[in-house]
C-alpha cells in the first residue's frame, strides 16, 4: 500500500528542517499561522505554521485556504507537464479561501518547492509519491 501524502509531507518537512534549515524557517515565515486544508484523492489533512510546520489529521479550527487535487496532478506539476495556473483552470487543482489566504498558500507552495529542490533526501520522497500513483 502506498504511503499517504500527509505522511510524505510530514517526512519532507522533517528533512527540510534538518537539511535546509534557512529555507525551512523561510517557509514557516511565509505560511505564518494560516491553517490550510488539503485533500489529495480523498485523503484529507491540514497544515499549519507556527513554531514549526505541523501536518495533522484534524484541522482544529477553520481553514483559511482549502486545496483539493490528486497525486497525478501534483506529479504533473512537479514534472513540468502542466503549470499551476493551467492546473487550476482545468480543475485539476481547486483552491478556495479569501484572496489573502489563497495568496499566502500559493507563496507557501513556492517556498516549499524552493526548499525541496535544495534538500538531498527529497528525490527519494518523490519516488514514494510516484509509487502511489497509477501509471507513474
């Protein structure tokens, strides 16, 4: 059985904190206290900033931004098969929330991507994400 996306995200954040701490702290500052609800292929979890980035199975509050997508869409974005704007327009990524919260979630995603490319362990986690995606 494939590892959950929430588990992969938790592990990647632990690696970022250890391997690229400056980028991790930048990511914390960008997200701030925003609670983001994330749904990937029906798997629901939440991410919140603060003193550290937490990924939980319970939101414990109203999410400021909500994102729904699939593993396949995430991989299409990471593999540069589709741009984020195209994915949103095509409905492969659905984002809801106030404009400020959606912009903060977007900026957090960009900060995460910039940190992840610098962390040596992330390619292995990407392979684990691929293992759970049919046809990948």
